[in-house]
């Protein structure tokens, strides 16, 4: 991930691409998986999945009998996430918004979302959390 040549850009580049940065990101998401109580065999939704990194880790935690779905309104993100998860048969990515989920109630055992809610205007945020 390259953010540019400014000092701030270089700092972010180092943060996300160094080995320590990657390990820290993985540890953070593993902590979130544990905190969400995700168990093998469950169905899990990640709202605003971005690159699909979290979904890939969740799929590993769910094992072969579980299923993880990532949704994101950005077609480019969905396409990227699909490419990165190619070969993981227990995950799926599709276009979708937090405020208008297209799944039946109780379809998922766990719903997670990371770094998304602050992107939504307040009225949509409230709807997304209902
Ligand atoms: C900062 S990224 C976080 C990506 C990922 N969850 C992570 O933690 O790495 C924010 C994501 O929220 C998505 N997003 C923006 N508006 C959204 C909405 N209304 N519903 C769901 N996702 C949304 C963006 O497309 C983007 O992929």
C-alpha cells in the first residue's frame, strides 16, 4: 500500500507495510474475533469489509463448516476482496450498505464491523445499528 511521498504518507506506508505493523494488525483482528465470540461453524457477516482482510481471518477461525460474508458499497473493494480471497470457499463478498442489509433477520450468528460507522452520516448510522 503506497500513500504518497509526503512525510505523513511515508509514515502511514511504514505503519501498514512493515512486518511489525502487519503483525499488530493481525493481532488486533484476532482480538476482535475472540471478543465477538466467533466459533467454528458459525455464519458471520462483516459490514464494510474493505479489502476483506478481516473476513479472511474470520474464515480461518470458522473452519470448513463455517461461512463468512463481507459486504461493502464500493465495487472496487468488493472486487479486490474477492481476488484476495480466491480459493477460500467459505467466504463470499458482495456489494451492500450497513444501513440496508439484504439478509433475513437471524441469518448470521455474529455481525462484525471495523472502522466503518464513523464514515456514515448520523441518520444512516442509527439505521445501520438497528
Ligand atoms: C476505513 S475502511 C475499513 C475497512 C475494513 N473494515 C477494515 O477494518 O480494514 C471503511 C470501509 O467502509 C466502507 N463503507 C463506507 N460507507 C459504508 C456504508 N454505508 N455501509 C457499509 N460500508 C461502508 C468503505 O467502502 C470502506 O471499505
